[in-house]
């Protein structure tokens, strides 16, 4: 998350986090916490915010 810098990389990160969230039982809180921390750390990256918001929508 700290190394991505464009929309494609943000999308790839979001897809990877969603895959982990669905594949590993009980990982949802940890993945959502990670996404929240990234969004808090980089508030001036609207593309990151848009792509990572999918993590909170898909359960």
C-alpha cells in the first residue's frame, strides 16, 4: 500500500485485499483496518480512496 502510486496499482491492491478477505476466514476486520489505515495515512489520494472503498462495500 505504501508503494502504489497510480489508479491501476490501487485497483490491483484493492483486488488483492478483497481476495484475501474472501479466502481467509475471519480476515475481514483486519483487511478493513488495513484499508482504513492506508486511507488515513494518504488522505490526498482520491484514486486510492475510490478503489479501496470497494473493500468496505463487498462483504
